[in-house]
C-alpha cells in the first residue's frame, strides 16, 4: 500500500444504485468516485450512466456510500452526456467526467487536487485507488504504476492497469502527493486516466460558476484541515513530509495558505485574466517576456499559482528557484486586479498583508514589484509603477489568429487557431492538417475559437480575430460566426463575433514571400491618414458618372486594374459593393493586393448588383473612411455599423401590430386616441433610419474588411506539418 492510502480512503466513494441494506457482492455496484470538496463527488460519466434516464434528468438517483454513511446524489455536470435522458451512448469519449452533488456529505474528507497538468519528463510513480469486486467480494483496492505519457488528452498508465470497478477512482502522484487524474479504463497493454485538469471541459456545459465554487470549497477545506488541531492526517502535512530537501518552488504550506485566501476572492472572468497576470509576474521576475512552451486555459486564481511556483529560467541547468518570487508578485497583482474591478474587502486586505509579510525574505526586486502592484494609483515620477516595471498599454492579452490554407485533399481546408501576442509572437493552440470542407469550417472551428478567445480576452478588453485566408474564402462571413450553436440561450457566446469584437481578413497568398515596398509604403500612409475610397472595379467609376451607361462599360483586364490601383493616391482604400472570392471581384482583389493595398472594404454574399446600390455603397464607404481618419480608426465605426445593421434587421422582422394581453380595465391605448389620420412619420420621435426596410444601414449589410499590415506575422510558409503544441485535440 502507498503512504497516502490513509488520506485517500476516507474520501473514496462507492457509487451504486440507490438502496438500503448490505451489499457484499456488489450487485448494485456501478463504480468508484471520490470527494473533491465537501458535498461534491467526481467520477466518470460512464459510471453514473448505469443509472439510466433518472440520472440524466438530474434526479437524486446516484447511490453514494462512504465512511460517513449512505445517501444519494444528483449529477450536475457531465461530459459527454446523452442528448436525451433516455439515450444510451455506445462509447464514452474523453473526458468522461461527471460531477455529483451530495448535499448530505458536507463533512466528508476530500482529496487534494493538482492545480496543473503533470509534467512527464520521466515516468511518474502513481497509486490507483477504488472499489472493486475482482476477487468476488466488493472491497477497496489499490495498485501501483506509472504515468508514462499522454495520448489524446488521456494519461497513459504502465506497470499496472485499473481492475474492474476502479473506474472513476483517483490517481495519486506519489512524488507530489496530489491527485492528478481519475481512472478511466484499460486497453490491451496499458491503462488510461483522465487528467484532473480536464475539469475545464465541464465549463463548456455552462458549469463555470459551479466549478469555481467547488474549487473554492476544495481550498477552504484543505486550509481548515492544515490549521486544525485534530490528530487526523491531512494532505498538506503529507506533502511537506515527503517533500525532498532539494525541492524547488513554493512549499505546500504556504501554497495552501495562499489558495485559501484566493478562494475568498471573486473568480476571474476567464482564462485571459489569469494568464495576463501570470505573464506579468513572469516578466517582472525573470526580467523579460517568457512565454510558456504550452499554452493552457486556467479558470481559477489558484491555477495561476500552479503555473508559476516552480518557475526557473529555461535552458539553464543550475537555474535559480524563481517560483516563490513569481508567485508572490502574481498574488499581489491578483489583489490589485480584483480591487480595481470589485472594490476593497476584508479578504483583499488579508491577502495583501499576507503577501507583504510572506515576501519579507524575497529579493529587493521582488519586494519592489509587490509594493508597486499593491500601491494602487501610485506611480513614480518617470511614469513607472513603483517597482512594477515598464508601463504597458491596456488591452487584450492576445489576439486570435485563424489560419486556413488552400485545400489539399479534395476540397478540405487545413486550419490552425493561434494566439498572437503583441502583434509579434505566435503560440499555436489547435489545428487539423487534413482539414475540413468549407461548409464545415464554422462548426469545426467553434470550440477551438472559443477556447482561444477565452485565453486572449482580458476583462473588458476583448481579443480581435484575424483570419488569414486564401482568396477564395474572402467572402466567408466570419463576422457572423457564433461561439455557441444558434439554438442556445441568448448571451455573449450566441452573439455574432463581429458584434462584440474586431474581425478582419488577411491575405494568406502574399505571406509566402517578403512584403513588397509598395505594401509597406501604403501601410505607413494608411496609419497616418486621411483615408479615401477608390473603386475596386472600374465599372463603378462609369456608374458614378452615368448610371445608364454603366452596363455598357468594358470590363478592366487584371493588368489595367493593377495600373489604376497602383496609381491611386496613398491612403486610398479599394471598396466594392459585391463579393470578391470569385469571378471579376476576385481578379480585381488580386490586382489591389498586387498594388500593395493593405485595407479594402466589400460586401460578401449574393447581392442585386444594381448600379445605383453600388454607387450608394461607394459613397457611404467613402464617408466611413473619412470618419475613421486612419487605419486604426476604422475598427470602431465598422463594429458600430455591424451592430446597427443587425438592429435594423430585427426591427424589420418585428410585427407592427402587437396583440398585447392588457388588463381589460385599462385603456388599451393610453398615449393617444385612435386617429385614422395618424402618421407615425410626423411623430418627432420617429426615425426613418430604423424603418422596416433598414435603409439607413442596409448598404453595410455583410460588410467585410481586409486589414493586412505587412509586418504582422506569420511570415513563414503556409502550414506544413502536424499542428499543435496545444494540450487537447478537437
């Protein structure tokens, strides 16, 4: 038996069909689970699925047996879960997790969860725990083995395999004395476990608030056990006892003290909040930007500590232990961040005092960084926060780059989703080198894009979306894509991307060679302004002079278009009232790109290309560009336009005659008497701009924007090999 069995056993749960009475043979037995917080059990989804439809309806249909007694629980979150309660799944894909609420077990003992994914530089010795009836009678079993790798998100086990019944039981890292996963199943030669960090998948089941509260209760529980005068064993002291003298990083005692204090704070709004502060703490501790090899998606303040507490300079065998320094700087920055958004509180003052006192023995650089972070509003004369490093402009942590390559296998488009830091550094997250058909791009990229945006957003500062596309996809309406299916609840995820954030298109075709001089020149002048519209296609020039003669004009050749667009003044922006992904629009766009234009406006989708509408589009686009003034000034007006176009469409679809269910005792029309001569257009509050035809903003329907700086990465060849440094497959 491992040294930690006395800690694990009180938290182990036997999951079975509800019922009273002794069950030595396990006739009602389903599998194993374990308490991760008072009143909360974690297990595998395939374990609780044995309870059928009652489980998926949220009924208290899960039997729970543990050291404290017998009760029932209800499944609150699970992934995967059947689409309908009566449906039976043939297979249980990753992550195979279920979170069960057990209201009658608030005093249960809980395991200690790892705050980060395991680093498998060499095999990790582990202990597997759970209930099993492999010997004929139901009993607790333990097995020792190793985690030797990761495949498809699952931890690979060797040296032992989970026996029947251990599914859903904890996997304990014997080096660090924490639970790093739960048993999932076994194959021919090795077992598989689900990493504990896969809990983040349950957030996609709209379980963010539940999980945040569970993890806060988890840390409160272990802090209370650590400070308890009871003679019961506790995880933190076990970690301290087994900690090697040469171990680096923040010690377990101070970590649980910090976790307990972080648990009393409002949670972060998303991974970007945590990662931004982690990035800043790294920079201030190491002295320069230090990007991690793998990008993760932390959901709690405690996970930020896990990313930092063993920090050291890479590629240095005798690197100094920088982890504690970085953790204290991070904690101070969390305190400042929360205070700025939620105001002061007792919990914040407690955290600030603890950080200041705990960091007394830290180097002067660290103590200055902490003082600078905690001194809200106080700055030195040179414009630097006291000890806090150079001032940085506020904004998103990173922007999101979608790269789609020309199709390779039939009509499948390879794709990648990446983070773009400071317009310079790229971190790949997700991708598929085989690709998908064009009609599947939106649904395929929905989850990878949502994940990337969550990592890039920082508070109210939202990441922009830059789509590096082959020209045949320039008419793909990316600004209308949503982060949730169309039939889900109305919230920020169900809004079109272009209604909340900047969405622009960039040209993949000219990234395979060095930027041309005219591209650089036009970008510099666009950054200064002013901007003015130039027709992408020559027919519009004729239409502006004579609508009746426009249809008789001879089309420009690509070379003629290139000459005209090359001779257009700097600051000119090609605009067009129709699509550019095929036909004459594609040829004209190719000429504009060859002439070095970094910005263009057009309308995607099918349109009635009457020349009057085209003239209006060009005139309105010219006004839009004049209002923007320069390149960076274009984003705000375009964002506003996209919102207003959608609002006009909503109003156009709204019925004018509303059959209101009014109280029969009330005047059905208290504002004016019925008057057959009433004309709403004479009402001073009436605005024809929002009439049912949406005429005021209809010109901007399906507006697309090329915004393609020559110095923006990537500069390398298109996608060549297997994608991803990311920790998950999609």
